[in-house]
C-alpha cells in the first residue's frame, strides 16, 4: 500500500495561501492553524480566530476547505472553527483580573439609543461565545438594569462587589445600588470615585470584552473613565439628522483629545420599514455615513426603527436575543461583529497611542 504524501508541511503550505481578509496576512503566519491531525489521507485541524464574533468566519472556513481540497489525494476534511480573543495589550493594573478589551459606547447627546447599542453589543458578543462584562457608567441615568431585566446585585464576595448576570453578561450599575427613582446629585470627584470602584472593586473575572455605556455628552464621566482604564476604542452612536451629527462630532473630538481610538459610527433610527416594502427616512438619510467620512473612521452600520427594540428594552429582553431574525436584530448583530472585527484589527496592529496630558 502506497504511503500517503499528505503531511503537516503539505497542509501548512496550502493554508499559507489563505489570508485573513481583515488582518491581511495568511493563517499560518498568524498562527491560527492548530491541532493538525492526519489519518491516511484524511485531515482534521482547528482554525483559531481572534474573536468568536468574526463577521467573516464562514468565508475563512470555506477558503480553508477549498485550499485543502486542492491538495492531490486529499480525503475527508474536518475543520473546527474556534476563537481566542486578542488582547489589546493595554495595561490595566487597577483591575484585579484581566480584561482583554474595553469598549466605550458614547454619544454627543441623549436619546439616540446609545444604551440600546451597548446592551445589544454585549449580549451579541456573549451569544457568540465571548466572556463579556457590561458597565453602566451613566451614573445620572442608569437604564442598563431595566434593559437587561436585572433587579438587584448578588451578595458580595468578601470585599468585592459581585456583578449581576443576564444573557451571559456580567453587569454592574449604580441603578442596582440605589432606591428606584433616587436622584444622584454628585459632583465630579464623587462620580470619578464611583467609576473607579466599578472598575477596581467588582469581581469581573476574566473578560474578553468589557462594554462601557457612557452618559451622553462630553463631561466628567468620560474623562474619569479615560483616566481610570485604557480603552481599546470607542463607538459613536448618532441619528441621521444634521443636529445629531453636530453633537456626535463633539464626541469624536472629545475621544480624540483623550487619545481614545475610534472604532466607528453607528447610525440608529435610520429608517422605518413600511408595509408596502418602502422605507421612510424620518430623521433624514446618510448622516452616520457622512460623519464617518468626515471623521475618517469606519461606518459600522444602520439600525432601523422597530417597536420591538423599545418594548424589548422595557421588558429586559435585548432584541438580539429575543428577536434575532428581525431586521433590527440582524442589524445589531452585524454591527456587533463589525465592532469585534475593529477591536481585533486594532489589537493585531498594536496601535496603542501615547497618552496625552489632559
């Protein structure tokens, strides 16, 4: 019986021609090919991506299969698609346990759906298999507990705060620590102290992503956060109309002044789908893309207006979980994958900026 000509070197040579479409390098040099097993002419292996929410996962798997099928005499092919989330390399010494990536979700003004994006981003990443935390840094308007369906915190773990958990996401919010409806009349130093406590005194565990829902505007909370924890990047949420773009532009300028990388722009309430199949642009059209172009940052996607977004938020049921096949659910899932891709690319390129004096 003739000995098989298929060996590990042949397989690696074939896969060295397969590129990660976002990182623009081949899978072999990226060290993504693991656990090659050869049994006669049959081959099994693992491809370890930089995020379980990779938007091009299917394309990469198909490219790997096609490359292997081109090997003469190849038999059965088994491909296991896995993921190991890339660490952005930033030192977060004040955190008791490691957080690989910290993503801030901000907006220039309130009412644009920033918390909706933050909640669905966190839940979508968790549904993909990532370890995710969600920090509600909107001290004056903490909506995250309602949107996640959480009523209280679990008992503390010694001197550490135990976060609540829903939909596979660990959650902390001042809204879980005060009486419902209680107003917080805090000056900057108290707000800064609260944010640092949320970061340093919470038993987050090992996280792939910490999603941070910022308050609207450009104030103390954003500055405190940037000074307290190095951010992988920020996502800007806006509406299509011009006045919203003006506010969002200020948020862009703020993050740049703090040397926080900008992951891109999300346009919320972009259009309303009508029964006859047409779309109604209630707040104008193309504003998010315009902002992204002016700011020279990625446009991450548009979210349509749907009543099940708000009703799901009120009921503590994020739409990516409760109605993932709706147009809004699909849009938010795609946006989450795009954000994960941006974070992975930034981590791979290791573009951590030098901090500026503020």
